[in-house]
C-alpha cells in the first residue's frame, strides 16, 4: 500500500504542474473559417475561353482557323459563339502534341511523299492541319459539338445517344454516348459504350460558358458505327 501511495503522489504533483503551466499559456486563436466554393462559370463564350488559354487550346484554335478558310465550312467557327450547345473542347494533348499517343497528329500518320524530306517514303506524324483534308477536319470538329446542353444537372446514370453537328446525309451515326457514373464519385463518361474505346472522362467537366456547357478533354473521339448505336440502347 505504501508503494502505491509513493507512485501516486509524484503523478499527482506532475499533473498539477502541467495544468498550472497550461493555464499560463494563451489560448490559440483560429482564423475565421471562410467557406470556399467551386466556381464552374467561365464568364465568357466558348471561343473567347479557348483564346484565353492558348497553352491548352492552340491546336484546336488552329484547326478551326484552317477550316474557316474554306468557304464551304464557314458554319464551323460560328458554332463556338452560338448558344445552347455542349462543347467537347480538346486540349493540345488531344490535337497537336506529338508526344501524346492520344493526339490527332500522333494517331493519324501518313506516308511522307516529299522526295526532299529526310523522312521521305516513311510514315510520319502530323505537323500541320493542312496535311489533312479540310472536309475531314471540319467533320471532326463538328462531331465534338453536341446539340443541346448536357451537364451535371440534366444527366444521370442511364446512358443515351445525343446528336452532334457531325450528323449529315452521309453520316447518320455521328452521335455521342454520355452518362454520369452511378457512384459517390459521379464521374461523367463520354463514348464509354460497349465496343467503344474504354473509360473516357473529361479532364475538367461541367464548365459553364455564357453560351453553353464545356467539358475539357485530353483525347478526341471518333464517331461510333451504326452497329455500335444499335447494340447500345
């Protein structure tokens, strides 16, 4: 019993000293909590937004200008200032960056037929939009503009095909499959249909320009086949 008392007494003394020392310390003053909110408003139209970020969209802007030089495709550039559309904006990693395996220049190689070129008769990556036919690039750009607004508010986990401006008399399958993942993460998926190219999530989804909805992509899309559409209903 004496041993226990000998052990308790020092412990009590130490505790008292500790409380006394703490009593002399000033209370910590926390800064006032300021809540923060994710702002997804761009405060500009889609074209001006792209122009404000050439580090991301210079390749897509160059493609638009290339197409706009042709009088047959004067309807492409104005799409980016029209209202009521959903825009799949392609970063340079999806267009002109040849270091990216997913870029248009990397995935659409061709035979160099210039006899003066050091890569003559070799398959090379693109280096300029003029190396591709203007009608091909115009159709490609139109495919990445969806008719109607598709954002977090009006999408759910049920996938659906939506029309794009790539639809034409010769291409009735220029549609995009889009839905929200049914999970706590709620990811947005585009063209992630059975038989498609896998999980395609925007780099930055659900941005709101003054004239439409923007989803920023690090890879571009190709239109599905009619069979893909039939098999994914």
